[in-house]
C-alpha cells in the first residue's frame, strides 16, 4: 500500500514540476526578450509570441475590477482550486492514470498562474497568441493570449471531460 502511495505522489511530481518550471521559464523568457505588447511572428498569419499581462481571469474576467479586489479574488480562487485538486488527487485511485493526469495538469496550471499573481502584482504573463484565418468574420481572431499554465488547465479539463463522458480513462 505504501509503495502505491509513493508511486502516486512521484507521478504527481513528475507531471507538476516540469509543467510549472516550463511555464515560469517561458514567462521569464517572454518578459526578458519581448517588449511589452510587442509581437514576434512565428508562423505567418497564425502564431505569434506577444508579451502581455492579464490582470483578469480567463478571457480577461474581472479585469476592470479594482486591483485589490482582483488580486484577492484570484489568489483566493486559485488557492482554493489548488487545494480541492490536491484533495481529489489524494482520493483518486493509483490505477486511474488519465484522471490523475488531468488533476495534475489543472493543479500545475493553477500554481503557475498563482505564482505570477503573487510575484507580479496580481498580473499573469500571457505570451502565446493564435489567429484562425480560416474562421469567417474573425470571431476568435486573435484568440485571447494565453500561456503554458492556461494550456495545462485546458488540457486537464478536456481529459476530465472525456473521463466524465465515458466514465473511464480515455485509453
């Protein structure tokens, strides 16, 4: 039993640490090498590196609220989310690999953005920007800028959704 619990927490660290390190490292590179609001075209007309700060939540949620409200709201919400995910992870059977992976990714993303909120005056560094030229009327152009932490959360939620729809690990 102890061996399984140890393996489970090793799995957690093997997923969480690289995601958080990659997220923070990429944000440091973006801040250090791309001027604020500057874009570098990577794939013409599709993918750009653009250094921006998000003071709100997903898609700029609450960005217009007073700074102290935003900071408190997002620190509390991120902290609570991280604790809930940890509790769920602790209760998840070791054999449920994909469900565990989803929780690890969500936790990683929450921690990555929480680190930004704590050390960047409540702001999160966003630097990935995508345009969808094939979508008519530019409904999502550009897609709101995001970062690796946001991507981890999105992939984790997608895996959880598959899990809940099918009732089992996807593979």
